[in-house]
């Protein structure tokens, strides 16, 4: 199975957009809409301190009747943040995300954010690896 570093290199969208914890939730929503992403790592002083997602907004803002104009991201972000390093396997990341009920997983190397994986990224890779294995087995059976 591939490592996180290999998977990040294969991603077509490699830019990781971030937001600060003291920025307003409205700013986070605008950035997510503009960049067509479902979550943003929250970075303070170069360190990932949380993740804010559309799900956080729906559950902690909309359902609570709060205003996104005057609420800082810090108030709704998911923290503490679970991160992985570039050498982790895709399988290990899937287990981490499943066990922790996460949909987004920041990738950190030497304390710096280097990528963000979604559950979709990992599922896509797992399916591709299974398809490759099936193809190899079929070729073996046919004696190719």
C-alpha cells in the first residue's frame, strides 16, 4: 500500500488552504466555498491547532442558532487535531480516520502542515489498489 507522501504527490489539487483560529466563521465559509473544499486546517503560529469543516458549521452554528459573522473559528473547530506523518500508510490513515470518526486528516512533517487528506482520497486509493490486485491475479490465472 502507498504511503501518505506518495498519495499527496498523486493528488491533482495539492494546495492546502488554511485559516486562523481568530478569523470569523464567515471567513472560513467563504474560503471553503471559493476553493470548493469541505474543511480547512486551523493554523496558529505555524502549527495545526484544529480543523474546521462544513459539518462543524452545521452542527455547532446552524443548529445552535449562532451567527457566523461574530463567531471565531476557534469556537467551532474540531480540536485537538489528529495528524499523520508522510511515511504513514494509506491503510493506517483509514484506520485512524475510522477509529476517530474523522473525514479530514492533516499531514504534518517536522511540525509543518504539508497536506490534507480526505476520506475520499483514501477510499479512491484503496479502490485503485484493489483493482490493480484483481488485474494481477487475473493475469496470473491466465498465465500471462
